[in-house]
């Protein structure tokens, strides 16, 4: 999918996402009479943030089923933003502004990471946040190299988002840095979107 096609799809979701994050329900505003029902409780009546999250989860899964991978992932990447601020309201700066990156990464690591790739998965909350910024703000499906030292060895991480089912983590000698390692991280878009939706379900069930 080229950048123009991606932006066309992404722009269809900008206004609904903003509406959802304000606690409104676009379907109701547009006269939507679809099959999904939401059972509200006093808890949800007092906290509108959690009501539209059911819609977001539903729409992410609908995109996956319809093979609309980019739109589904773009929507799914907003989930840690919404639930991160809900679950970790104390993660703020002295002036009261949210620590968006910290909330996002912590929520991903708590609700998605272990089931998505296991304890040895290199794709963590920080990397997911970088992908979120890249897709939603730049229209790019990649992230920059990330450098770390692991066990005294220099490691560079190379990320790729794929849509053909090939998801893997592979480590080998670095092609240009003597003594260093290159860690390749290939993530399937639909699998990541589904894992974020699953994490949201677990979070809402608490």
C-alpha cells in the first residue's frame, strides 16, 4: 500500500477517533443501528472513556476480518493512549501534563507484551509507541533504529511491519559494526492489531 492510499484510509478514521476519545459515540450520532450492544453500568456512566473503547475494539476486529490492515492497526495503536491515561493517571509531569510515552509503554507492557511475543519478544511498549508516532503522525510504517547494550554487546534493532504473515525476531552479526549484533524485528500488522484489542478486553474486565 502506497502512502497516498494509506493517508486516504487514515483520514477516514481521524474524526471518529477524536470523537471516541471525547467519550461520544459516532454511530449514534450518525443514526447507526448495527448489531453491537453495550451494557452500561454506573461505573461506565461515570466514566465515558470506557464506553467507546468497546466500539474501538469492535472496529479493530472488523478491519482485520475485512483485510483492511492499515486502518485496523492505525485504530488499534490508539488503544494504549486511551487506556494508558486511564490506568496510570499518576504518571504526569510537575505541571500536570501527561507522560504520554510512559503511560503508553507501561500499558502495552502490562496488557499486551507477554501474550503478543512472550518474555523474549523484543517488541515492547517503547517500540510500539515509536510505531504509533510513525504511523499516526508521519504516515510511515517503520521506526528508526534503536541502540542498546545487552550483556556488554552493542545491539542495533531493525524494525519492519509486514502484512504477509511472517513475524519473527532474529539476531545475528552486525553487517557494518565489528563485534556488534543486529536484531531484526518483523511484526505482522494484523497480529499486532489483534493483540492490542485483546489487551484492551483484558483491561476492561478488571
